[in-house]
C-alpha cells in the first residue's frame, strides 16, 4: 500500500476524531476516491484504518483490534465476490448491447410485404417470447398467387437471427423462379445445408395460394402441420407433408400436396409456440385451439389470429413459453 496514502488517511482521521465536524467528514469522503484511483482493495482500506488507529490510540482494547482483523478477513471475501459480480454485470451489459443491435438488424432485414391477392384474406402474428424471435414469416407475392413461408429456427439469439437472414436472402432470390412449394423448400434446403452450422436446424412450412384456381399447395420441412378449416363441413383437417428439416440432407426431397379452398375456408399455419402452448397444469390441447379458431370463423383472418393469440396468452398468464407465430389464409367470397 502506498505510504503516502496511509499517512494522509491518518491525518484526516485524526482531525475528524478530534472535531467530529461535517467538514472533516466531507474531506474523508472525498479522500475515498484516492483508494479507487490507487486500486486499493476493501480489505486494504481496513488495514490502513487499523494501522492509523493503532498509531493514534494504541491503548484500545484487544477486542477492537481482533474485530478489525475479523473485518479484514470478511472484506477479502467480499472484495472477491464484488469483483466477480462486477465482471458478470459488465459481460451481461455487453451481451445486452449485442442483443439490442441484433434485434434492430433482425427487424430491418426480415421485413416482408403482406400479400394483396384477389379472393385471399390474410392475417398473422409473430411474437417473440424473449427479445429476439426464433420464428420467421416471409411472403412471396406473384401475379395471381401468394405464398408464405413459416419457419422456426431451433436455436435462439444472434445465431438464429443470422440464420433467418440467410433464409430471407434465399427467398428474395425466388421472385422470378418456380415458386412451387416442393421447389422452394429444395432450394432453401441447399442454401441452409451449405451455409449453416450443424448445430442449427430449421423447420419450415411453405404454402402457396393460386387465386385463379383457388388451390392451396403446400410442403413441409419437418414443421408443424397446418390446419384446414372447411366451412362446408365445419371441421378441421391437418395438412401434413413428408420432408426433413432444412439443412439435414443436401438432396432431401419434399412432398407437395394441394387442396381447394371454398368460400369461408381458411388455412392456419403455426409454429410450436402455438401448438405446444402450456399452462401450469400441462399442454393446451389441439382441440382447444381448434375451438378458438372455429368460434371466430365468421371474422376476418386478422381478427381470428388476434383472438387466438389473446386467448392462448390469457391461458398462460400472458407469459409465452416459446415464440408465437400464426398465419391465416382465408378464402373470401368471390366478387359478383
């Protein structure tokens, strides 16, 4: 410890003990900055205090000196804990800054244009459980047709955001390509397999609505099945198709299927944040989700999506356990 600091501290303490004035106390408070400047540890501050006190009042009881020795030992552990805590706080602040930047980049890069196709009503919500969203929606708009990709990156944070950016890059390049679900998933799969780390996996459901034929074609890369609501029978049917997760196998093949949408029909595409919603007593049954959807079947696609999100959030005490994404394509009445 610097001898100069020790001597100065003793003089300041002597003045205060003699006067006990607010002025001398203020001088002592200001002097504490010297300890910080000299990087003097808390236990060393107490040792300086003990040395100064002994020189000023050597006749104090032994218990006083023992108590100060005890306090020094306590401060040694306190100092170590404090430094560890401060280091952790700095790391957390650095991570939070990175997350803030990544979130802004994600919001900017992953913007998409909602479709405006005759006869199609679209509604959607994508809400992250935490700061960054591991789900992704991309609309591909072409003449007389609109497609949507609903993806879920198995992984979170910045790597997931970068992975989704790569998917968007691939999707942007499909504007003038064959946009059939089978072809699109094949192209995106090759991009992911070539460029994404083996620890990252992506599921995707891709659906395409043709306004000329009212056909909805679809394919899946290991994603949650979509639901088709038939207004004629007032029933739901799962739209499932065979296909591996993206990036698992370069030459993976994706099964393409198709259905016809009648007036009032709608297709619901979701991530597992919807289908695996849970309360304190367990998972929310798919039948419950279907009941929520059916109860608003006469409403617009966006009103249906908003209602399902609101009700499932209420059932979970408004605490999402996973990213929540739902997209609804609803067949509107043909104009006369």
